[in-house]
C-alpha cells in the first residue's frame, strides 16, 4: 500500500502550499512511504482525484482543494481530516496503516523508528 498525496505544484494560495508542506513533511519525518501526485500536470489525475472523493466530502461550491490523501485508491481525507488525526494521535489509523513506531533501546537510549521509506515519483 502506498499513500498518495494529491497536490498542486502551482497554486496561488499560501494556505494550500502550507497544508501540502505540512502533510508531506509529516510523512517524510516519519519515514512513511508516499507518492506525490501533481494534479496540475495531467487533467486525468485531477479528474481521478475528484471522482474518488466521497460526495459528502466535496465542497458545496467549487472543487476540493489539495492536499487530498489516499491509501492506494481508498480515500483517507483532506488536510483538515489529516490535521485532526494528528491532534487525536490517530494518523496511522487515518492513513490505513498498521505500522506504528517501534521502540528500540540502544546504549540505554530509546528512539522511535518506522519500517517505511519515502518514495518520490
């Protein structure tokens, strides 16, 4: 399973850029494998994203804003859902991942590690 983050590389919205950076930064820092999908590059990617967002999660007017997060083809949520899962400490469940940080003890020190790598395409 690969987490897919649908982003817009050329957006005029500072808020959208910050939200995208927050999601990508979290995934990178936790070494969760993911793929960025730029909806500004191919129309079919934007249409796929739009069609696969549940109707109740679409805005009343306009299009859903990036970032939109999927686990393979399963919709996880948007930035607000992601942020809430961080606040609730349920990000792994939100992403549909079973892996959780493992605690390793080395030289009397504890460190959290994950068995994931970052994938850029």
